[in-house]
C-alpha cells in the first residue's frame, strides 16, 4: 500500500486481549513507535484522542498526520500495550508528491 507524501494516512488495526477482540483500548494505553525512510531505528510517537479511534469489535483506526508522512519512502509503525495481547506492526510506502503546476498560463509576444 502506498500513499502520497505529506497527506493524512489512516490505517486500521485489529487488537485482541486473551484471545477475544480488545474492547475499549484507550489511546493512553498504547505505546507507538514509527520509523521513516532514512532513520536507522524506531522512535516514540504520541498517540492522542485525535489520532486513535475505537471502531468496535477489536478494530481501531490510527491516523498519521501530513507532518508524519512528509518524508517519501518506507514508513513503519509498531503498537504495543497492556490492554491487548498482540504486538502490532505495519508498513507502507510514501510516494513523492506530484509537482505543483501553475494555475494559469501567461502568453506574451
């Protein structure tokens, strides 16, 4: 899966707790890390009420901002926490944004 550079990216993850869908995992209970193209290791990333949505049935939506996706290349994220069993890993590509063309053309001569 790939997305355009500097755009909001929303990914859905499935979490379980003792073999059943993990219900009500609060954003504050999630430890997230990200790695952008060119970085040598994962770094801490803050999960907030604005970028973590409980979709129900163990499904959650995590949203990365345009600032998070400003670097073209591979993007990796991990999620862990006491409220769910599984360590979650995701990866996607960020494609360079297309060039911006002028909105008007001026011809003289």
